[in-house]
C-alpha cells in the first residue's frame, strides 16, 4: 500500500513510541492538536506545558532535539505571517521598541505561533516514529474513507517519481544553457509545468490500466491487520489526556 522505502522524516528506532500501533498514535496526535487549539491564548503557561509533554514524547522516542527543530523549519511561512499581524491588525496600539503594534495583532501572532508550532511538532514526532506505510494502515484502521486512503497512498508512492521527473527536466534545461533569471523566462517555466502535468497524467493512466489488468476493482487489499491492546491505547492516551487536564486548568484559572 505504501512506498517501498522509508521516508526521510522517519527515524528508525525501537522505542515504546515506535512500537505503538499507528492508529493509536494517529488518534493521540489528533486529540492532542484539538486540545491545543481549544486552549485560550491567554493561558501562556499552558503552551509551555504542552511543549514539555512533547519533549517527554521525543525523549521516550529517542528523537534528538536538533532533529526535531530542523524539521520544524517547515512552518517558516506561518511564522512570517504571524510576524506581520501586529503591524497590519487594527485596534488598540502599544509601543514596543519604538514601533506601534496592535494589541490584538500581538495576541493573534502569539496564538498562531504557539498552536501552530505545537501542532507541527506533534506531526513531526508522529512521522519520525511511524513509517508511511503504517500510517496508511492506521488511517484505514480508523475507518477513514477508502478512497482518501488510496489517494494518499498513491501520492506517497509516486511523489518521488514526479520529483525525479522534475529533476531530469531541470538538468535538461541547464544542459541547453537555460537559466531562469527574470520574468522573461516565466514562459519557459510555465511550459515546463504543463509538460510535467501531461507526463504525470499519462503515467497515471498507464498505472491505472496496469492495475485494472491485474484485477483492481476500486479497493486495495489489506496486507496487514493492525490491532492494539488496551495497554497500548492507554499508553497512547497519556499525551492527549495530560494535555486535556492542562487545557481545563487554562480555562478555569
């Protein structure tokens, strides 16, 4: 169902977190993110506790801090958006280092940064401790619509194929002396994108025909039947349950 090799985000290990069934980890991360999003932004201490909880999971999974921080760079566009909010938001203003900033914008920026960072960190930990193929099996176990699971499976399997096709096209352009240096070269890049789309579409048709000729009827066979014990569910629930306790304190204090 999944790709035949481990993804770059996955970090091989033999920890208790790695050994948990994928659907347990998926449910735990989903519930954790819901709790984090539900936390009032004014309870700043709560987000520090959430970060500590994730740090404990990373320690149990033997995922180094540097490894985790490096992969958090994916949220840089959201950080840039959050940094702009205090300057463009309306309402009451406050002077900070000689700059006039919006109070509501500052709270909004903090809200995006805190909750976004925690959500991304939880997702990175999930990907670091679970193979992509296992994640797909976990989604299937959680009764996600089969069509969505198949789409995700094909995206994972053929994403590297499309990326490699882009790399070969880029090498071909450079071997002919092409370098994109300005707006006047956008036409060439647009044609390249069109050619890549056509090649991808044709490859998809060939793959579909090959699958149909081998008996594909719209559903993928389940290779492994992943089950979880009550103890494993309890172990996975430790993260969201602890976060829920923190969230309730944040609303009451």
